[in-house]
C-alpha cells in the first residue's frame, strides 16, 4: 500500500461521508500492511479508521468474518475494537482510494476495505515494563479468549484463510532467508524450520484446532492502571486481522515468542514461563511442541520483517522486534527443548 494517499484531509472527508463524523484531530498509527488513523471527533469520541490492504480486502467475506470475530468477543465481555456501522448500515465500506496524483493505487483501480473501530485508550504492552505479573495476566486473558471462542463459528475462516503471518505458513519464509544478513542467523532459522517441519508440520492433524487471534503480541495488547494500583493490567485487545482457524497452541506460542522481546526481570528465554503459567491456570495443554512453535514464530517475525524492510527501508516499523528478537532466538536455539520447558513450567523457582 506504498502509494496509498497520505493526506489527512482526505481521511477526514472519508470519515464524514461514510460515518457522518466531523474529525477535529487525526494521527496516523503504526502498521505493517494496513493504514490506521486515530481520530478524535468534534463531539469528543475516539475511533480508529482502518484501511485494510487491497489483498485482504479482495477476499470475499473476510472482513465481515473478522468483524464477527470481534463482535463475538465483545459480547463475551472483552474490551475490543468494536466495528461501527456506516451510513449504509454496514460494518465495511469498499472504496477505490486515489493516490496523490489522483490515480488509483498502483494504477490498478484496487479497492480497499474501510472500517471505523472503537478506540481503546491506554498503553501498548510494548511501552511498559514486562513484569512477571503482567505477563502472567496476559497469558490468562489469552486463555479466557480461547475459551470464549469455543462457541464462535465462521465458515470463511474455517475454509483455510491463511495470511503470510500464520504459523501454518512459517515454512514459506525459507524463500526470504537472503534478507537476513548474518550467515549464523540464517543457519539458526533453517534449523528451527527443519525442526518445525519434522515435529509439528508433519503431525498437524493431531493438534486441537480453534479459532484464534493469530497475532496476540505486545503491539496488540492494551494495558492501563486501575485507580490507585501502581501496576499495569490488561485492558483490551486490538488488531484481529490475522484471526484464523488453526492449532490452538499457535496462539499461545505467538504470545510467548513476543513476550521475550522486552523482558528485563531476568534472562529473555524465561519470559514465556510467566505467560504459560497464566494460560495453564485455565487451559490444559495436550501438545508439547509449543517450544518449537515459539522459536518458529520468532523466525517468522524476524525474517518477514527483514524482507519487508529490505523492500521498503522507509518503514522502520519492520525493525521494531529485531534488536531483541535475534538475541532471544539465539538463546532459545542453544537450549535443549526439555530443559527450557522444565524451566517454563517451574518458572516461580527460576526468578
């Protein structure tokens, strides 16, 4: 979406036409593939305008399915980015958006899905200390969402919708290894992918499948302080564009992988133990391969971001996890799987 118009005045006009809101403040938010704008209206309501990339916008029924996923969690009591109805009484508008030279994006008349979502105030988890208690709470919230989603159904998502960020497609990153500059790191990624293919991919049929968030990480968890409490607590969850039908353990592994990035209360590789502790309070795991899945997710994130930055060096968002992600992956790779699993399951004695 490189050429998508970046004029904030155009966004204001779009919001007024589609949702009848007058915008007095607007700020573009970070995003890898989509455009996101934080809006404050003249009547002091706050929203996020999300312009979904043309590829996902073109998938029939996908954005409707994502909205249904969000609304299901909202009805279950979770604070999420609830979609707002537009002037046509729908949650999604499809628009051909002009570029600055008044041509359509990439000159192909591509159509983009436009949604207005409720804004959740607070801090991104990434911007606060990754304390053991907060990481444990995040794991518990993930388990609660997993339980709530047991009654959700979507044929669109069930029929195999897989984004490039799905762990079901992690083996695809082999074609992008050249984007990783270090030969040592490339070798680690290759070894992890071989392990994943051997221990996970070849036995996917034995895993328990569920509808999952698909990207439960430090950029998509909103935290805040409650009254006089000095500690941060989970307030809400955002960005459901990677929701999918996949092995249940993938959602946990994704969260555990990203929990290593900003952890400073001890060695990075111990951080997953706290999230696992919170998750296991509510859900018993049948799969023992989530250690491999954690490493695979780190590989996927680091390689895809390296590839994206190589293609577009102006988007530094893609470098957000590299500084701490590579050390975490290297450290996990050096550990024996059963040794690190034992430490995670006995985390209270480790720190």
